[in-house]
């Protein structure tokens, strides 16, 4: 298989995957409707969570990621939230740190790495979490917030839309 055919397969697979995952909502009202409280009857834990959204900066974005925000509301208002990030590609980035547009250094935790193959083409998926204090999430909600992720082999910038962070904070105030 030529490199051009392989690249076309990756582009088509990425486009198909993107079609299955909703893009980030542009309105706070739409985002608010998607936020849920998930209760675990076995542990008693209650989690406020958004669905995963595809965060991209236009069609030619070179670092599209899927993001979701979650906070544990079991014991009242939380002090932190977690930003879950999934990055798919054809090569490993080995991501290990993240810095916000205002030079805020996020606590970074790698969760999982997967590789899948189809038609002889490998696709990687790296899954990590950024810990965000609620007061920082409030600052991020004033406008779309850019985060740069660094790795041993790759780096890239993605956006956390203010429509999602604002909606998350509204729902957080309602449930705590």
C-alpha cells in the first residue's frame, strides 16, 4: 500500500470517527442539556459529567481531541474537576504535560493507551486527565481556553469551549 493510500485511509477513518462523536456545542443551553449526574449505587459516588465532545479548530485542525469534564459531587461542592482528553492518531505522542494559554501548569495523569489495526493500518489512542481546580475552571469559562499538550514525540493545542465550561459550572451549582 502506498503512503498516499495509507494517508487517505487515516483521513477517512478519522472523518468517520468524528461523525460519531458530537462536536462541542456552541451554546451554553445546548451544553447544559447534555450534562448528567451519574450515581453508582454500589459505591455511593455521584459524578457530574459531560459527554465526550470532539474539540477541533476548523476542518484542517492538526490536533483534534475528544474532551469531557467530570467532578465528584458525592460530598457536596468539589474543589477540583477533571478534564478527560482522548487523542487519536497514527503515531504515539507519549504525552506527559499540559500548559494553559495563561501558562497555568495542569496536573497531568496518563490513563490508558490503545492501538487498533484495520486493513493493515494502526491507529493509536492516548487517554489522559488534567486536574483543574474549580476556581481555575471558573476563569477558563470567560472565553474559549487553549491548552497545549506536550509529549516525547508530539505536541499540540486544543480548545476547551467556554460554552461547555460555563454550562458545567451552572449544573454544578444546581446539584451541590
